[in-house]
């Protein structure tokens, strides 16, 4: 395998695969390598539905080889060191690869270790999460088996992939318990490190009605820091004005944990990270994805510093902009006119057959696709989430045609 590539992409997830596919559709002669050690590729947006018992987890996974564009060189190794001054990336085997252009899109890191007591207990004794392929099905087991008691759903105080996921599974669980006549026997609590239910007022108003409908008790600016599996207790830091002012403990019969998240450690420890930011995002211009200090380095997707919602829908709007930027740089050495305005989408499941399709930009202003009020719960939008988007992902997005 050669050591130098015209374009080196770190990450073979949604961003890396769809970017390579779109680039090659525009310019077949590009010399592209994707660096990723994974054997499997996951459609993670469906894991909420898996946790709610409405999607088969086996339909969310394929082999990485199956989705890798054929014209791309696949470096099946993990990146461990970034040396942008020398246009180089070092892999876990010590191999050194150089590039003309680098795109950093390895996805986000799940920092389970930041929750004391969780290690070794996830996926059993009522402790679950839809954030892994292995434990999403267990979420539905917990929901089915709970007839009375207390259910906690947590949301950390860091940015996360799919910002609505922590509450979507809470609404599905509540709807399941309602349909089976046991919701009146179950206390449902939402503990969130954020200050509001949703950042866009139009959709937040609908979600508050959903919360009221299910009788959910909300606790904002509460960040999960510890779980005691023996006592079935969860401990939260309470924040005010950015400072921890208290610590509270609550009991649970089941708890759905959304872990704190950050850029992967190899980015945090590199010159590409935002200076002084402990979460370590790649420091890029939010409209062009170009690194602010290394002009031949770009980043899109969940590991970048762009302040949009970290969703697959955002990546779908980011990729065409980056394609234009890269091709313009290669052909003329000049930036393209294409810019990203922060589009993000969050299909907010509010119950079985009910969904609010939130779409918005950097200013948290709605940017809606359909000619109707998307803040209303709709059966049609649930079908979009459950049936159309998974098909679109495997058959169009990853192939660079959507």
C-alpha cells in the first residue's frame, strides 16, 4: 500500500463514505484513501426505534467493505497521531501516511468512563442505552418488563450526536406504558444537563405538550456523574450559571443513559483541536469547514467544531459544500462560493406513529422542507423516519446520490 494520497479521509462513517462517493462522482480520477479500522457500518439513527421495539437491530448493520466506494483505497487502521505541519497521519501500527488534503470526520467519542460506577453494568440490571448496537435491544426489554416504579432518562451537558435521542426513547417508553395501562404506576423523569427541552422555540412548545401528556417530570441543568448499580441510584451534578452548585441522588428501576461525548482523543491531543476546549473539536470555519490554521485540512460531521446539531441530516448538507470547496482548491487553489448555513434536522419521535420533524439552522430558526407546519405530530413523518430514511441512507446517501 502506498503512503501518499491526494485526499486522505479519516473516518468511514456517514461523512467519510458519502464525501468520497460524491467527490468521485464529480471527478473520477481523484486519488482518495479512507482510514478506518471498522469491520461493520451502522445506521445509528434507527437505534431509537430499536429501543422502542419498532425496528430490527439486524437491519441497522452492514459490513464496512459493502459500503466502501470501490475506487477508494481503504486503509484499515485507526489514526492515532496527526501531524498537520508535515501533512502526515500516523496509524496505530506506526505507519505514516501523507496527503495533499486531509478531511477529519471520525465521528464522536462516547465517554462512558465519565460516569462513575457504570463500567461493566451497561446492558443489565435496568441500566441501558440506545447509543450502542449491543444495548439498544435491551432498552426495549427494560420498557416491556417495567410495570411500576421509576424510570430515569438522562441527557449530558456536552454536545451529543442526535440531540433529540435522549428524549425520543422517553416518549416511546411512555407511550408503550400508556398503551399497556401501566403509565399511571410509573414515574418518568428526564434529567438533562441542558437548560431547555429543545433549542428551537417552535418545536419546544410542542414537546412541552408531549411532556405534559405523559406526566413526565423534568430536571434541567442536572448532569449524570455516577450510578450505583447495587442501590439502583443515580447521582447528578446541578448547575447554575455554568458552575456546580449542588449534587442530588435519585433512585430508579430502569435508567436510559446518554453518555457525555467529545472528539476522539487523537484529535484532542493534536494541533487540530480548538485551543483550550476540553472536548477537542477540530477547529474549522463553520461555513467552509476549512481548518483555521491549516488550510489543506477540513472537517465535517460530529468531530468538527461547527456549532450545528450533530445529526446525519447535517452531514447530508455539509458534504456537497465540502465537495465544492475541495474541488475548487484542487483545480484553482481558491475557495468555492458554497457555504454551509448550519442546517440540522431532528426527527423527534413523540410516540408510536407520531413524529415532529424539526429542521433549523445556525440561528435556531426553522428551515422546513414540507409545505405544512412541521411542529405538529404526524403519522406521515413517523413513516419517513422508520421506512424512507433508512432506505435512503443505504441506497442513496452512502452512494453519493442524495
